[in-house]
């Protein structure tokens, strides 16, 4: 199996003490986030890499036997297993020969063959930047309108206290962190999200990704913004839409009524003779735009009848039925005959 070289626990965002159930839940959550079919273009290629890496980590950590070997030998557990098989085979062939492996211990040979932390004099350690992290954040429309500071929970790598981040103790790989130089710790950070972000926006938080190696810069954290549904307002870009109930006489005679916005209620004028489903536009009462302005709020009139009718209302509607002549369905019936 190909090995990405990354800590499998980091890939799944888990501590090393994670249970089998926690590993399964983390894998399912990340599978939905990183599945290539959910993305397109350059993003799809990036997600394919992450998805492959995530599957690799899950394959090992979900298998008790493989996980035990991984916890013992780290990302080179397969090479260590191959070495052990070779050592046993050689031991069987050379039983009785005291110098089968030239007196070297397992750790020495493993480091020489598979790139342990011990380095010859003059050999350089190259630094590399840490991996970027991605997570999702849900925002309400009011938070989009004003901007918000969110507290984000993360699994963050911190220097190992046993080896003080060096990855080695007495020229041997640190057993506490398996030579990685760090361990995972739950932490939370505050992130300021500006007003006007749209659904699907990626907000970059510099320097909050994974640690770099050998002094390399930390990666970044990317927040994928999802706008939560609102019971009153429907979003279309930077515009908002809402229904506004009115009485029949308000629509017929005109009226001034109170209407909701994302901030305070405002007074709007209903024109006389308004029909059901007609719209009123409140300029600048939508969400922030990229140009610095605001979208609009559109109110759709919904004519509602009082229920139940009082005796007086019943009489008024009966009088109105005698006053008004003609059939409001005549035009509809005529059009239906020609279609």
C-alpha cells in the first residue's frame, strides 16, 4: 500500500487514543466533505488527493492489527514489517552465526534502511510548509449581514513534551510521538468572518493549519461557509425575499403596515388595488455586496382572510357580493377554450 508519509491520526483529525467508533465517525464525516464528486475543476483534483489519503489512513486505523503495527513503527510500519520478515528468514538460514546482522540492533538498521532521524555530519534537513486544514462553519443570515466572530474547535499538533519537539530521545525515535515531534491536542480558536460572505465561500485563516517540518511555516485553515435556512427570509445572491400577509381591505384600499427585515421592522406602504403575489421592493435591505453596498428585500403580498368571520364581517362580505357584478374567472375560462 502506498504511504503518504503523513500521520494517519492527523489526516482524520483524531487523537491517538481514539476509539474504533470515533475513527469510523471521523471517516464518514470527512468522506462527505472531501468526496471528489462534490467538487469540480482544480478543486476536484485537490479533493481526489485528500480523499485517497483519508482512505489510506482509515484502512490502517480501522484494522486492529495494522493499527497496532502503525502505533509501534509510525508511517514506516510496512517497511518495519518487511524488515522483521527478512530478519526472521535470515535468522533461519544463518542460525548459529553470531554476526548475521553485523551486531546492529533493530533501531539502527531500521534508521539506516528507511530514513530515521539520525543523520550523518553535514547532511542537511530541508524544511517544508505544513498542510492546510479545512473545516465547515454554519452562518445565519444575520451573521452574514453584520459579520461575526466564531469559535472553531480543531485538533492541533503541539510539540511533544517528551522529546521537546525533536522527535528523538538519546538518538532514538521518541516513543511518545513515534518520532513525529508532536502530538494532537484539542484546541479552539476565534475566527473573524467578514460581513457579506456567500454560501460556499472559503475563508482563509493564515497560520492555523498543521505544523511545518524543520522550521517550515504552518499551513493555513480554510473555512467552508454554509448559510443556514431562515424561516422568514429566502436568499438569492445578495437579495432577500419574504412573504407579507395583508387583509383584503388593505390590498383593496391601500394601507401602511409594518414589515420584517433582518434588522428592525419598517413601515411600508401597500398601494391601493394591490393583487396577491405582487411584490414590494425595499432597496438596500438585503445582504452586503462585494462593491460595498447592499442587495434589496422583496416582499410578496399574501392576501389572507380573517378566520373565523364574525357576524358583522359575514354581513359585509354578503353586501359586497351583491354590489360586485361580473365573473372574475371569465377571462380564465375564455383563454382555456383556445389552448
